[in-house]
């Protein structure tokens, strides 16, 4: 998985780069540096991002279906961010 693919999955799953960076304890800028567009990511980075989203690495590689409505997606994003902030 490269940085562009992971960025797409983060957005698709309703998370923000800021919330993931905060979970990882780094700045949003530093997180962006880890997600260089065409660079294959370290497995450690992929594992950390999956953990931040509360999913397994396997789930990260399985894109969500289009069955989610935009309302559910927004609701899920808010819940995801609340969960990250509580940790």
C-alpha cells in the first residue's frame, strides 16, 4: 500500500488526517510526510493507522462498500473522532 492509497482509505472511512496524527502522537505535517504519494509504506505505519481507526490491517485493505449513506458516513466520522479524542 502506498501513501495515496492509505490517504484514500482514511478519507473513505470517515477519518481526518489530523485525528489520525493526534492518535499517533505526531503533527499532521509529520503524518503527511509518512504518506508520500508513490512511496510504499512501512508495515509499521500501516499497522498504526489501522489501530488508530480501530480496525485490523486486513480490514484496511478491504474498501468499504458504497452501501454507506453519506449520513451514516458523517455520523461515523464524528463517532470515530470522539473515540480518538477519548484515548
